């Protein structure tokens, strides 16, 4: 037996669309998922970051430093302050 559930669909408009249409899915996922961070090196996503205050857009290294700071309470943000190490990109 199939069950159906009624859902309400609402219209959504971006404050600012990314230049690359493929990036729309990432912004939608971050907003709808109530993300705190969008971790990316994509220039198009970092260019629209200041339009979206719901989440912080940053690179992987910056994100890992934020996690390390949160765990240790350190405000210096130095990788040596924690048990984490960050490998430079090659």
C-alpha cells in the first residue's frame, strides 16, 4: 500500500546567484542544511560568500584551524597548538 504525504512548496530566490550554474546546488545545500561552513576552493563560491551570512565560506586549511581552535580554545590558530596537523597542498 502506498502512502502519500502532502508537502508545501515555497518559492526561493537567491540573494545573489553564483556565476557557475553548477555551484547553485552547493549554496542550496548549505542553506537548506543549515550549514555553518561551506568548505571550498571554488572561486565562484568564494566570490558570493559575502551575500550569505548563514554560513561561513572558507578553504580546507582555514576550516581545520577553526575546528582546532574550537577544541583547544586557542585564538592563535597555529596548527602546533593541537594534535591536528595540516598538510600543505601540493
